[in-house]
């Protein structure tokens, strides 16, 4: 009962309501995106782009941008287009390029935050950006509106292009033969990846974004096998993890991002056991 009263008390603060709303929508957008990336075997790109977004946010902070998404989104979209539109026949070069972009972006971001100190404690600023410790609880009303609008657009994109995405994920040649404009769809998908990753950094931090995107999809695949069931289960798992993790973090004063990822890990273990029993 004390926990319920405590949670009700915290709900009286606007920043808590903002955090829960953003966490829910970002989690749903991340879940749908995760299904696509995992099935296309592009999961590793999420980690690289999250480092690009970290560098972008660091630069935005250094030059005094109040709306950091204005700088972070275009830069992340640019690199997403480069990495996701790479030629599959140059896989070794692509892998090397992804590794170089990932490490370079992380180094640039950390260097910028240290050279252009904008706060009293650089370590805290870096930790917040990397692990999302407090950023989700310091959102302004404009941040919330932007996050909600972009998350809804991502969800609408997935629902509207469901059939095209389904065919393209499993067989791009069949998709092209069916009249689907695969290149255009992949271009839009690249932009969606950049948007979701940039938003998700606010929730779990740049180092944990890949977990937020990958865990729900992989957990769902442990039990379900059809594309639709995986997508629905992934969305439910992501929503439970995000809301459960955020609420627990608020009540127990733990880091929001890490708590959400640990919730995802716990559900993954449970789904693995369920899947094993089901197969057995």
C-alpha cells in the first residue's frame, strides 16, 4: 500500500507523467523497429548509430543548442543512410566501416564533452548520456511533444507499410518482383532507425539503446514464430519492460535506463524457459 501511495504521489509531478508517456511510446517504436532489424540481421548497426547520436548530442551540448534533436537527428539519419544503404557485396568493407564509425563517434562525443565543459561535472554528464540515468526525468514539454510525435509517426509507418515490410524482410527479390519499391522503403527505414535511436537515447542512454531495440524482438522469437505474433509480442514485452522499469526506477531511485534493460533481460530469460518447455 505504501508503494501505491508513493507512486500516486510521484504521479502528481509533471516530469514523471512525461517520462512514462515518452517511455511507453519510445518502447513501442523500438519494439517494431527491433523486429525488422533482427530479422534482417542488422542489429549491430543499432549500436553504431547510437554512438553517432551520442556524438551529435555532445556537439549540440557544446555549442549551446537547447533543442539537441535539431542537430542529432540529421546527423544520425545521414550515417544511417550510409550504413544501411551499403552494398551487400562489400560486406567486409561495410563491417569495417561500421566499426570505425562506432568507435570514432564514441571517441568524438567523449572528447567534445571533456574539452567543452558545459556543466560542473563532466563525468555525470557523460554517464547520463551513455546510460540514460536521469535524462528521461528532465524532459521539457517541448521534448515530450517532439518525442510523442516522432514515436507515433514510427508506429504509423510500421502499421501502414506492414505488408511491404513483411515481404521485404524475408525476400527483397520477391518484394521487387511484387512491385514494391524496395530501395525507397529501405531509405525510409534508415530514417526511422535514426529517429528511434535518437529518441531512445533519452530513455536508456546510447550504450544501452541496442538492448532496448533487440531484446523484445529476440524474446518474442523464443516463443512465437509468425511475423505478426512476434511483432505484437515484442511490442507488449517492450511496453512492460519500459513502464515497469521506469516505475521501479522512480520508486527505488535506480538508474532508469539500466533498470529498463534489466527488465528486458529478465523477460528474455523467462521467454527462453517458456520457449524451451514449449519445444520440449
